[in-house]
DNA sequence: TATGATTGTCAACGTACGCAGACAAGACAA
DNA sequence: TTGTCTTGTCTGCGTACGTTGACAATCATA
C-alpha cells in the first residue's frame, strides 16, 4: 500500500490491527508505546515520531519500503503502448516483465 | 529498499539526493524544511517528524510503501522446496510466480 | 593563493510531542 | 440491569523537536 499521507498510514495500521484482532492497548504494549499514541496515529496525525512508527510496523508484521516512484508500466516493458494494467485480468498471459524491478521490492 | 531503521532512511535520502545532484540546501527548499533538519535525517536520527519525511520523499520523487512483511518465497509459489532466490540468476526461466502478490506492491 | 559551495555542528528559542492518568460514551455479554 | 472491554478525548508535565542564525572545516575551482 502506497503511503502518501498520514491518513494512509492510519488506514494501514488500523486495518492490520483489526486483521490481527488486537485492541489499541494490546498493540501499544507490543510496540512499546502508549495507547493514546496509537489512537493518535490511527486518527491520521502527521507529526508523529518516525522511529516509533517503525516500531509500530514491526509489531504489526508490516514492512516499510522506499523506492523510486515509478509507474507499474515500468514492470511491463513488453507492452509499450498498452495502458498501465491495474488488474490481473488486464495482463495477458506471456506478457514479459522486468523481473529485476520486481525483485527489488523484496530485497532485505 | 526496505526501511528497518532510521539509518536506512538516511541512506535512501542521501543516495537519492546525490543521484539528483542536489545540495542539502536545495533539497531543504524543495521540501520546505530547514537544511539542519535534512542533515539530521541523513545522520540517521530516529525521532524525526513523519509528516516531514513524507514531504521529503515527495521532493525526492520517492514513494513509501507499507505492506505485509512476507518473504520473497511467497512470490515463487512454484518452487516449493527451493531456497528463496535472491538474485535474478537464481530464478530459472518459466518459474511460475504469484502475480497478484507482485501487483499489490504497485497499486496506488 | 583566494573565493565560493557544501556540510557538520552549535546555541537559543518557541512549540508540541509523547507520556501517565483519568473520564465518558458506546458496544457487548452475563 | 450490571459488568467488562474498547475507544476517543482531556488534563498536566517533562522533554525534545524543528527553526533561525552562526561558525568552522573541507573541497573544488579560478
């Protein structure tokens, strides 16, 4: 999930926390932060501590990636003039992809 | 690039800034922050403002993603017992991949 | 040499972050 | 109903963040 704003972070955190069946208090203890701070993050406050966000993501088994903001179209180098596919059904079988670009997102 | 710590953020920022040929002062003006703060981020300080980090990444044409911290091995569902490939040369041609999992990282 | 650009670092200052503790509202089950 | 759990929000408080302005060290170039 792309994070353009603090609201995106909020959605990712709350969604993942619900998936794990955790309360704000549970997550706060896991991550070593206060429950109020969790509520603050989930409310979309922008000026929160970046280091604490990393700890929070770790407690949620989420990872943060930073990469060049290129388009998905870079991955499908074979279909030059085709519109950027957004759904799997838009991609025909056998379409060549740039595997290097894909692997980059998975490196430790 | 996976961001596990503030030092990873520092490396991503400095590397990208150098690629763009920008000075700290240039980048500070672009992102609307102080030059001292840029230097602080590039020094790997953890407790920096998350919202300002997002603005900084925007000024560097970088994007932040948050996703489940799954292994690369999930992508290669066809090679069950094979070790998780780390280099493109480790992946044999024709290996089936989980395209849904790949596309997820590119959604807006 | 001199000059300019870049970067690390410091001091001072206003602001607000994150904390503990508390309270109320809502949901749900016994 | 009562009790428990969850969440949003408020207080006060100590701390440190981010800013401006400045200085020195380094490097490259004229």
